[in-house]
C-alpha cells in the first residue's frame, strides 16, 4: 500500500549524519539544563519544561533524526513540540505524519494532518497523504472525498487524478469515472512513472467495452 511521504532515501544519509551531531549537542544541552535546574532547586516537571528552553529548529531536527532512525514515538514528541513552538507546519507535518504511519498509528497521523489542513486547506500534498491513509484503512468514501477535493481545487494535479482513477477502478468498480481520471493523468504527465500501468488499465477497459461488458458507474461524482 502506497502512502507517499517525506524525503527520498538518498537524502536521508547526509541528514542523519548532520542530525546525529545536533542530537548529541542537544542531549548535552538538555542534560546541563536539568542539572542546573536541580542544583538551583528550580521546580520543574522535567524534560517538557526544559524543552521550553530549546529552539524550535533544534526540536524539529531532533525529531527528524529520531524519525530517520525509526524511533517514531520520540520523533512524534519532538516534532509536535517544534510545531507547537511555531516551527513551520508545512515542514513539520510530513515528517510527523510519516512517523505515525511508520508505527501503524494511522489515526494519530490523520489527527496531525487534519490540524494542519484546517490552517492550510490548499496543501494538496498532505491531503493526498490523508486520502491514501483512508484508503489503507478501508475508508474509501473519505479517500474519495479528499481526492475529489484536490482535483477540484487543482485540476492539473496529475498524481491525484491517478490515485482517484485507481480508487474508482479498484474500490468502486466505477470504470467510466476511472477512465476519466486515468486519461487525465496520462494527458497531464505523459512520461509519468505510472503511464504504463494506466495504459494497461485503459486498454483493458476498451477490450471490455468491445466485448459488451456492462460497466458499473457512479452517476454523480460529487455525491459524498
């Protein structure tokens, strides 16, 4: 099942090396702050209070470091703290959602994405991920709603046409609507990585039509 998240693997190695150095420094800073607070008998709740003294960027990079290393729970904590401290949501949320998906916490991923989309409703990349998560959960109706919203607001978003076409073909057996969106994908991205697959599906539809197969259709694409 394809979710479609974050950064290509080739970009993670240099990031991991850079964040490893920052992570070591941040651990030293937090440790020093805790020791200093205790020595002054400062009342504190521990790490959460100390993290208030750490910059939002350091929190973000620490979260990315843990996400890249597979520690998704700790990544979520740091990334959430970075977002709450004002680090740009469009940078935090892809990593935050990816961390939750990596540990199969899809509902948590949806909650983080929903909060972001309330403030940035036109962020089609995050909305596409939300649609794919709904698809993975078997909630095809909501997957359809999210994809339909993307193609309505951004008709030239080729990947969303592809995903919506597949959804209609695989989940709803609505072949006419599938044909419409898969054809649009091919038109918008004629050299795209999914073109061969799309052409095979469309060829199958043509063969079925020629053989007199009856297609199930959804008569009102906007009905939700």
